[in-house]
């Protein structure tokens, strides 16, 4: 397969890109900062410098020839304000989906967040609330499209070593999950037709990833 990853220099995305390359896939990594291109090349990922807050969807579609699937793993990141939560976490996801539709790329995985299935708490931090609003809107945008989408909502992310064991379901209690395990689940979901048009929450747990997928999608 050839897979495009948006936000390819992010912590989940680096694990994802390396994992896909290791299993023999071709990976195109979208990055905003040209200084990150060398890191992607070292991972075996082909970098494409494309600022998803600026690029035109039709122009981006022209770079997606031969792509079989897309993973949106971009985010405004820590320290960004409410405005960039919207332009990256929502609008950039929609732009990539636009480009995929234009290029005929049907498979689309979106990394979202827990907390989007219910209203924000009244005491939520305003910037975190804007982040949840942006993720919630990105999910709604994707659900309305004629794509083979899957939405994955990880719990609290850590940089601990991968465990290979998770809890995966439509709803799970909030807990931690390693970024490496999130990437491993994304790889497994790419190949799983039963995950199309499914929304799944993910935390670390007792179940090996292949078994967790079978239980969640059975």
C-alpha cells in the first residue's frame, strides 16, 4: 500500500511511518516545516512539504497519485491557541479529506480525541475546549463524506514503550495509551474492512491488539 500521513513528524505519526515502512508499505509524509524532512527520510518516509493551513486541496490532490489510504494525525500541538486548534485540528482534516476525494483516495483514518462524544464540561479550559470543539467538528465533517473512514479516539498519550495490549471499543473509560500502541492499532485498522465507518476509543489494556480488533469489530 501507499499511505499518506498528515502531521507526519508528530509523535504518533513517526511510530506509524516507521511501522508502515517496516512492513513494506510506501509512505508519503506531509510536514509543514522543511527542517523535518530529513527525519522522515531517515525513517524511510518520503517527505512532502505542505502547510495544510495554506495549501489548496486541488493542488494537494495532485501529489496523491497512487495513494491508497490517508491518515490524519496532525494537530496544532501544545502551546497553540484556540484559533490554531480550528485551522489545524478541524480545517486541515477537512482539507485532506477534500484532497482525497479529488484524488480518488477512499480510505481515511482520523486520529481524534476522547471527549468529543459529549458536550464540553462547563469548567473546561478554553483552549482545551476549543481543541475538543475542533476535533468534534472534524469528526462530523468526515462522517458526512463518501469516504471509507475510521475515527480513532486515543486516551491520554504517553511515550512509554509499546505494550501490544489495548482496550478498544466504541466507548472505553479514559486512561493512558502509548503513542506506539496507537500507531500499531492504526496500522491494523488500515487493513480491516470491518472498521470502515466505525468510531473507536483506545486505551492500553489486557488484550493483544489483533484480538482487541476482532472483539471491537465483530
